[in-house]
């Protein structure tokens, strides 16, 4: 689903710059027919990261999906690996 994103916004790092953490935040997303995020719901992840991830994701836009020649809304899931230090090769 990240490949369908046409505009991405990073989350506000704020307090995350001051703590050592690593977490995956999983988000269910409904993309509206125009490509904007109609709904974002955090499925899992550390509590302090949920609001900043959701806020950033609501500013994303995606390629619209089409069916029978017209745009439609669609549901997807995004996984975000958040890591400040000790991220290893994936950081």
C-alpha cells in the first residue's frame, strides 16, 4: 500500500528523539475515492506513537483505485517500523 502513496508526511518526532525505542505501528486505512485518507485506525503499536502516526497518515494521499471506469474507496493496512537508536541494518 505504501507504493500507492503519492504524498507522504513524516510524523512529528517530538519526544521520540529523547528515548530509545523500537516499535511497529499497524494501521488500517480507508482511502476515499479521491485518494485522501477517509479513516485511519491504529490496530497495534506503542501508545505514545499512535496519535503522531495517525496524524501524519491522515495527511497522506494515494493513487485512486478504479472499478468499472470510476473511482472507488478501498481498505488497506500499513505497517510502520519506528526506531530511534539501535535500529541495526533496518534503521
